[in-house]
C-alpha cells in the first residue's frame, strides 16, 4: 500500500467559490445495493492499512474504465457518481472488519474528471464511524468470507489523461446515516457533499 500523511432523497452539495467543476453522466449501469469487498487495496495491489487515518491511494492503472465523454451524474469538485444520490439498500448484510465493527456497504463507483489533475482526495467528515472502501478491479471482484481489514476514512483517486477515470468503491456505514464527504485537490478543500444512506433525507 502506498500511504501518505496527508424513492430520490435530497442531497446537500456545497462548492467553494472560484473552483471549476463539471457534471457527470452514469458510466455504467449499477444498482445501489450493499456489497462486501475484500480489501481497501492501494495502487499495486497492496494490503489493507492498520489505521482509519491511512490514506488509500489509487492510480490510473487501478481504474476500471475510461470515457472520453462527460459522464454527468451527481458530482462535486471534479468527482461524480450515481451513488452520491444516496438511497435505500435492500441488503442488510453486515461485513465485520478487523477494527472490531460490522459495516453495511453502499456501492459508490466514482469517476474523476480529466481536469481534476493530478488527483482528488475524498475524506469522510461525518459520521466519524463511516469508512471508505476503494480498490482495484481485480480485488473488487474478490469477496471475503473473513473479516475486512481496518478501513480508511480517506482515498486519493488519480485523474487520467484526457478521459474520465472510474474507480470501484463503497461507503461503509455501521447504520443508517447522512454521510458527509469532503473533496480536495493538493492545494486544499474544494467542496463537500452529503449522501443519505438508508434515510429519506439529510
């Protein structure tokens, strides 16, 4: 792992002034259902971290697809996903982590705009118990019968050339929640977005 120190419910979006952003359209057909995934793997297929503050880093080789067209789904500050609309999951399967907690997983594939270079960092603001699970396609396809590793609150997703790059991911929650995420570039925070998961609105 590479690490650094660094039904439609309502959705709250806040953009900081002076920052460009682009819309997204769905890149793939996806049902917003709970899923369990093996690892919060980083670029190069590393193992999971040992702290919720560990930064998960994915590069272009970890993306599952690229699109030359504007994908235009729910978006904020250069990242977008159908999953950011939130909703209700029909699957209450809980996945236990080595941090001692059990989580529900909200499937949230994310696309990064080409003008979001060099990357966007997504961080859980609240609730503090929520986590992010992002990994390469090979690991995403591998489900675990055992406990998940310790999950992180932060992930860095690379922008890739002139196309929109998409990454497999999930928001991990212990119960129904309004999950607020912050999106940042290297120079600082660009905006926030609140995702209602198993609640009618936030």
